[in-house]
C-alpha cells in the first residue's frame, strides 16, 4: 500500500485505511527508536527543510530527529534569522529554497492556509506542522497512535476534548481523526470557546465538565490559546481553571481506565493540575515519544523511502 496524497495539509483527504496504514508504519518506526542504534538509511540522499515561522518545541524537534533517524539531510529554516526580515515574501523564500532541490518541506505558520498556499506553488511535498487555528494533522496522528497503543483500539471509544476548541488546530484535526476512526467525540468548554454549529461535524457538546468526563475513555485537555485572543472570552484564568481545569479530585470521579492527554505546551495550574499532568493516568510524554515515530512514518511515506528502508 502507498499513500495517495502528495502533501499532508490536514486529515480530510485520509480515510480510515490510510490512517491505519500510517499508524502501522509508525509502529515499525517506533521499533527503530527502541534499538541501541536508532538510525536507518531509508532517506539517505534526501533533503528535508523545516520551515517554522512560529515557535515550536515538540513538533520542530521531533521532525528534526525523525529526519535524522531516517538519514535525511535536515535543514532548519528560522524565520527570524532569514531574509524575510528584509522584506522577502514567503513565496519567494520557498521558491529560493526549492531551487536547492529539497525533497520535502515541513511548514508551521501562524496563519491558517499558508501550507496549502505554498503547496499550490511548489512541486515539493509539504507536511503541515500546524497552521493558525486550521489544522495540526501530525499531532492528530500521533494522538491516534498513542490512544491505539494504550487502549488497543479507536473504534467505539469515547473521547472528550476540553478547553479552547474554537482556537485549537489540534482540536480540529483530532476531531477529524477520531471521527474517521469511529470514535465518539464530545467537546466541552466555555460556550464562548466552542464553535457555533460544531455539532454538524458529528460531535456532542456538553458544557458541564463533570458530565462531559463521566463516560470518557480518553480525556484530551487543551491549552487556552491566549496568543489568539482567547483570554477575552471568559472572566479570568482562575475561574476557567475552577470550571474547566482537570485536578485530582475531578479525575477521581471519571472512569478509572480513562487516560489523560494534552498536546502541549501545558499551562500548569490552568487546564491541568501538576498531579494530573504527571500522574499515572497521563500519557502526555508517550504522545511526545510517539511524535517522533509518526513523523518518521510520514517522512518515509511522502519522500518515497524504498523497501529496504526499515532494515
Ligand atoms: N503540540 C505542539 O504542536 O507543540 P509545539 O508547539 O511545541 O510544537
């Protein structure tokens, strides 16, 4: 099987079989990451350029590690140290980098739609590493991988996503991914942070957190996106935390098998108490670990790694 897409811009073009295939490939990649020597020659001779126009810790680092573990030549482009500061446009920047014959671009941008705009102007495959509030498909795939790994399946699971759904590209991509894989999704948060009409996507909206968590198998907590103006949509962070934060007392009222997730970065003491973030039901660092394997899988599938690749 091969992926039928050239670019990964969001999850809308991926069906259940495609996602299953990516997760299975990531499983093979995870085995490489558990070896003493975590490197294979799969992408030797390929060049991966990471273009991050917006800050990142997890996504940027894991894409770099993923490329290096597959033996690609990985170049990190930093907007603040580039000729963008001298007035060069994003498209001119991309066309100049394209002239150096890369095999894949990994792009994060603060504005929704930039990866797609670039994809229309270059033959080089594009992976969207997060664009504005639009999509974060590799985060969703690593979240799906992590849940499947922990709970053994995705179909029929009850997933509750809590917080700033309106401004979250992770929420948007997670919704698509979990629904495609047959999970039942509930969203919860202050009404001002839940998009109007989101029920049309096939999700349940519940504004009371305890009720939203009561039957959840998966609890996905989100950060308030203060950089996107979310802070003005509720009275105070303290009040938000009381009504929508997950602390130990609240977690104890949920199903004992339910797992706690967060895409990071966490604002400790706001959406998650430290005891929950670091507790036994949290799989937050598993998500980070799995991010490397999932991104290796995507680089491999989109860059056309050969069959000898995983040996
Ligand atoms: N989850 C995520 O995208 O984190 P970073 O912003 O640190 O990449």
